[in-house]
C-alpha cells in the first residue's frame, strides 16, 4: 500500500523509493558533535549603589535659592527706591508750584478790591487797615481762611499727585528700555519662583521635623 | 481534513507544541530525551553526544528545507551549540524535540538576514551530474511546498524517518504528520508532473 509505505515503509511504492534514492545524497551524514563552549557561571559581584543622599541636595538647593532671594532682595529695593525718590521729588515740586500759584492769586494788596470768588479760590488773606472792632471776627475769618487754604492746597496736591502718578505709570513703561523691561519681568518671575521653592522646602523641612517627633519643639 | 486543521498543523510544527493526546506522567518521565536533557544540564558531556546523535537528522532535515545545501552543516552545528547554551531554560525535557526544531527554524531565518548576496557560477564551471541535477530539482520542488509539508517530506524522503518518528521528534500528532505527508506528496507529484 502506497500510504503505508509513505507512513512507515511497509509494503512498496516505486515512486517514493525513486525519490528516496535520488534525495539520499542530501541526507544527514554522521558527523561529530560540535565543540562545546565552556560556559562558566561567573557572576559579577553585586555593586550596591550608594544611597543617594537627598538631604544635602535639598540643603544646597535651599542655599542657592536663598542666595538668589537675598540678591533680589538687595537689588530690588535699590531699584524701587530710585523710582520712589524720583516720584517724591516730582510731587514736592508740583505741590510747591500749586502753593505758589495759589499764593500769587490770593495775596491781599492794599487799595485793590479783593473779593473772594469761590470756596475753591479762597486763600490766605492778609488783613491790613481793618478797624479794631472787627479784629476778633477778622481773626476767626483768617483762621477759617487758613484752614480752607490748607484743605484746598492739600486736595490740589493730592489731585496733582494722583495725576502725576498716573502720568508716571503711563510714562514709566515708555521710559524703560526693552532690556530694562525684560530684566524687570525676569526679576519678578524669579522672585515668584524663589518664593514658591522656599515654601516647598519649608513644607518639606516641617514635614521632616514632624516625622522625627518635632525636633527641638520644647524649650520655649 | 479541513483547512483549519491544516493551519493548526502548521502552527503546531512552527511552535513545536506537544502532542494533543494525553500522555501519562510515567510515559513522560520515561522519555529518553528528557533523561538526556537532565544529564546534559548536570554537566554530562557524553549525554550531549547521545543527544546530538538522536536529533541531528531531525535538525538537518529542518535546516535543509530552508537554506542552501552548502550551509546546512554549519547551521546544524550552530543549532546544537545554541541548544547546549540554552538547555537549562527548557522547562519540559519531553518537549526538547519541538524546542530544537524551533531553534533550527530561527537560525535558518537568521542565516538569510546575515547572508551576503552571492553570484551563481556560470554553467560551464559547474560540474554537471544528471543525478545531482535531478536530486536538486526534486529538492527545489519540495522546498517550494508549504512549510508544514516540505519539512515533513524532507524528514521522510531525505532523512528516512518514519511518520511515527517524525511525530515523536517534532511533537506533532500522528494524524497531523499523516496528513502532511499525504497532501505534501500529492502536491509534489503535481509539481514534478508525475501522474498520480
């Protein structure tokens, strides 16, 4: 039977036998086994990596941030003082101008008909040549007038100041060069970052202290 | 047999799975190849020699189905060296045959990855031998068959293994091997132009 011969070589099949004979040249010929490699199980000594010390890194980072914060703390007030000084000088100047203007407008000149126009225009009046009977009344008037003058001057000064500040604020950006503006922005950003980092470190340190039992909590 | 079963056979041959028929624990433990594997893992080099003799025809046939004839011997040697290095990783000694066939297939594929392009010698340089020519043509025809058929046919017709031996060594069932032989033979006859 053909199929039997194909399966287990029982019986005969001429065709299959012919194929076997033809293909015998390609059959495995007994050879020696290959040279076996010498495999040695050398295990490299386990190198334990040193534990990374986080605390010194944290301290170093905190020190750097503190240094940066201090640097900004020193530089920034100096920068701000300079601008504040400029502002205050301008305010003083504007107040002086206002006072001068008001004083010029309201100076009493004998022989001239000086009539007070409105509340806002009232200023200090120097009275000369009034009768003795009207002295107390005049005195109180003078006091009132002085108060009014002071109030008006103050209000004028405040208005001027506010206006000056607004003008200054509007001009400040234009006055700053692009580099100065950039530096200012960077400064503000660095300060914000520094403060957040310091807060983080503080929280961590406080957390560590809590874990260790409060550290040096006592002794107050 | 259905196409699904044929596909299953191909996968079985490719994966080197064990026989689906249940084998008793005693029978499994008595398998000679499992004992050989144990001895080899224990450092017995003589056992490796016996192991080589047992499986060399199988590995040779698997490799012959894929690579040029001149490269077969080298690759067979490489298969056994690789097997020796990795035998300790084999979980089941009874499946060493299937594991070995997988290794042989993998190294055959690797051969083509590394192979340099070669130029065939001209006709007048090659020594012509009619028998060799006929054998080469038959071998080429078998190699052109599907994977499952060509391996089984080479193991049967070239290496001279019986169907039962093929099933035993490769881990396939007898039925699968029988189907592969029968269908493979049918296709080979058609290719060679032999009347059925």
